[in-house]
């Protein structure tokens, strides 16, 4: 097993770096964090992978994939990715832009003629592909509504995590469009079903179903063998849990979990239902190793998926839109994830230009281009593994293990944007 994994990493330029001083230093800092989270039953199981300068320097599976069955977590465990689907669909969109099949300034109605949500005053504004990518479309998520009488809930809009019987993507789009927009497109960042709409846009532009589009432009070229809208090997699928006291609660057929004043409704069986509509915002599954390969491709310039200039825009748009804070002070939103624009304001050891996001089933990842660092930390516990103390502890342990940032090897390792120096998905010098 280990030799096969090593061969895979070498094939994509991510060779294992066993027993290096860097690996030992990371293990000394990270292992206690992971052990403590499992011992305290904050997370049931986890897989953490850390790559530095294209080499995996830490990989560990810990805890249980299925607590009740006593199944150990394994490095090749498959997880429900939830919102980690968004960057994959966003990159597929940008690949179509690179090929001239789509423009960021295209109105959504060019590809979805019947998708015409209106403002509260009855006006029909123009929503562009860029608005969908940047979550400035005026749409929102039903789980952000603090009452069951919220308009998205009354309309029966799916957030892509539940699995209403017989609901098609077309019907969900109709329901979304029936609700008034929160604001004029472009005026504010609101995390939303925008990427579900985006999935329908790129399916129309490419002339193929969304799963085929993502496979053709992202997962296929990168050989992400376990990343898809359906589970290929159910035996490796991690059992999901929700935060609970004194220990996480195994999710049932449906599970309503409170979050930030609202409620997220999960249907874990959705990942096993081939008839579930492909949610561009939350519908994919995958492994930690696959996701590291995806993020490393972006960090190193985008090939073979994106052109370098398009990859740089993933970060640059986050700086341009820094007033539209995605995760609080010091954060912006690029073309597929949040971006650290001011580490001091964000209170993070991550460098300016770091990309980060996560997934509601209990995941978190980030890419720090200046440090040439890629981290994927997947758990089967929502929401501790997405936005709980575990995510900060893992982050801080990694930076403590790596120590002070090294000096850039050459000017080619840096990019200046509006006077701010930061590494941005540059090929290695």
C-alpha cells in the first residue's frame, strides 16, 4: 500500500519525504494536537496531509472512520466534501474561461435563460458568472435563516447537503429564483447557493452534465481517482458525526445541526444516491491525497488545469474585494475560496495571499503560497473539523513545526500586486 501511494505522489511531483527533520518537527507538534482532539472526543477520526515545496512531509490517519463498528480511519478514507466541492467547480469554470467557452462577465441568463431572480422592489438585475464565483450575486443559503419561516425554507430550496426526494437541479433553480435577492449583485459578499447555480451555468456552457464537466476539466487531468459526485468504493466512506456532548453524535438518515443561529440539514445518504442532483456547492466526495494534488496544482501555477494568469486571479480577486469580508476582518474572497489579505487583522500565522476554506461535514484546508505550504485536514465530525478549535490547533502546530519562514529563493518566487508582495501560485524557480 505505502509503495503504491509513494509511486503516485512521485508521478505528480509530490514525492514523500519520510523521516526528514521537517517531518519529525511537524510530527512533534501535530501528533499531540490530533491525539488530544480524539481523546477529548471532539473529533471521531481525521486524515491530515501537509505538503511543503511539493513534497508530503506529514501524512496521518487517526481515530475511527466508524466509531460504532470500531473501524480505524485510514489515509485513503473517502469523505463527503460538502463545500470543498466549491473550489473544484470554480476551477472547472475558470478552465472554461481559459478555453474561451465562457466569460466571467457573461450574464447568467445567457446560459440559464429562465433563471431571473428579482430584487425586493421587483427589478431584475444582471447577475454575472463573476458574481456567482465571488458570492456577490445577492443569493444566500437557507441554513443562514434563523427561522423556519425564512424565504428559502418556505420555498423549499435545497442547500445541496439535504436530499429532498425527486428534487432536480432545474426545480431547485426555479425555487432559488422565486425568492427575492438580498441585495444588488456586486454590492456585498453573502455565502450562498451561488456555486450550485454556477454548476448549472458551466454544464450549459460545456454542453454536458456537471459531473462530466468537472471530470473533463479538473479531476480527469489531475488523476483525482476518488473525487467525484458519486462514491466509487463505499467501503472507504467515512461515517459522519455531528458535534455533541459528551461525544459526537452519529448522523442518522437526516440530521439537523445548529450553526451560527441557523440550522444545517444533512442527508448523509445523498452521497450514495445516484439520482440526487449534482450540487456544485456541496455534492462531491473525495480523499485527502486527491485534494492535496488539486491544491498543489493551483499553488504551482495551475497546469494542467488552468493558465498561470487565471490561477493568480484566484488570489488577486480576494485582494481586490477585501472590503467584502468573507470570514471576518483580514479576509477577502477570491474566485473560489477565502483569501488572507491582512494576517494581522485575521490573527493568523498564515501569509498574505493564503487561500483557505472548508466543508460542513468537518473539513478545513489552506494553501500558503509564500511558504509553499499546502494543508488538508479532513475529519468526520461537523462542525469541529470545519471551524472549531481543532482547525486552529492544527494550523498553529504546523507553523510552529515549520518555524520561521525561509527567505525567497529568487525574485521569480514573488509577485507584486498593488504594492503588496506575496507568492501567488507561481511555478518553482
